[in-house]
C-alpha cells in the first residue's frame, strides 16, 4: 500500500513537472512570437516619446516635460544650428557649431536663466581629428533650475602637431557670457590645446610656462620614461 502511494506520488510529481515544462515551452514560444525587431522597438519608443540615446540607462524613462520645454525653446530659436543629444530628468545636452556658440549661450542665459558655468570639460577624438568642449551650465538665481544642468558642447579641429594659440584648434570664449568660465577655459586651453578667442587671459593655469610637450589630456600624450 505504501509502495503504491509512493509510485502515485512520483507519477504526480512527474506529471506536474511535465506540465510546467510544457507551459514554459509555450511561454517561450509566445515570447518569441511577440518580440519586436530592433527597428520596430525603436519606432515604438519614439512614438511614446521615450529617450533612446546611446548611453541612457537600461530602464528607459519618459522624456520629462519641463526639460523638454527648455530644449524645444532653443531648437525653436536656432533650428538646425543646434542638435539635442538627450533630454532627461534634470539634464539636457546639446551641440552647436563653434561659430554659433556665442548666440546660443546668450539665449540660454538671457531667456532660460542659466546664469553660470559650473565647469568646462574637453574630450579628445583623435580618430575624427576633433576636440569637443563642453560647458555645464546651471542657475543660482532661478529656484526652478536649481538642480538642472544644461550641457552645451561644440567641436573644434584637432591638429596632429599642436601649437596651442597658433593653430586651428580654437573657439570663441564664453567669458563675456558666463564670467565663471575664466579659469575653466584656461585649464582647457593648457590641457587640450583649445585656444579661446576673446578670453582676456589665455595663460597657462596649472602647467609651467615653459611646458614643451603636447597638451597632457590628449590621448596621444605619453609620460616620458614609461
């Protein structure tokens, strides 16, 4: 009797396992049939207004309306002169050509109330022979913008044999728009070799005046002896 119960129990467990396996297979089959292609997924998320820029988190988020409204104002004013890279909660990033960066910066300050630059960074792109300059803009005077950062970027030509201040690696300074860039642009000048036209004091900030090597933040810079 006990043996029969044991057999029945094993048989029952086997049936349950088989049922679960069949269900799993059906589910997998259903999943395969409902999967979207890459292009279909991209179209779906674009229609939903969801940001799919290359470095967004895995869990994408809807585009925030306040930040989008600010980006839309800039695009409405300058059209194809600006390219919006992304709009996220508390963050906006856009690119413009160096010949347009002053006009865009004045508009961001006067119309959108971003009143200072928190930092100025550089990115070296030796393969495309460009250096990108990125201004991270914020606001002290508008409480609604207190936690917002607008990144305004532009690119300049990159010389294989740099001669900072005497080559084509240059862009207009934003010193007259955002006073706080004064030291940041000087650091970008010496570390990347970007000369800021109109800056009142384009001197080295951290490196010695007799520095004879290439700008040290460029990717082809090598520490001697290593």
